[in-house]
């Protein structure tokens, strides 16, 4: 298991290793995208760069709607955390 707490280390890990799936925090996912608070657009960009990885979005319950948008854009699923 690998952990990245910022955008640059996350991109580096995704480039260096092959992953079947990855859990991405919604805030980090939005930071990876071009537009802030556009989870769907960010997920599309990440999936385009890393098409073989299934992404599971992690989010607090109050942002579940944004995670649903990421799922509609291609995330495998989402999970909420307290």
C-alpha cells in the first residue's frame, strides 16, 4: 500500500507503479483537476492519464453528491468516512 498526501506525490506514485485500483480523497481528486470543485472533470482527466486503474473516491458524507458526479464520470465507486 502506498500513500500520497498531496497532488505531486500522488501523480508520481501513479506514474511509477501499476495499480489495479486506487482510493482517492475527493479533495485530492479536485486538486488533480483543472477546475476546483469539479470532481467529474477531475476524474475524467485522471482516468484519461491512467485508464487501467479503477478509482474509488473517498469523501465526507456532506460531499457525497460530488462523489456521485465522479462516479458518473468514471470512478468505480465511492465511500464515505466520518
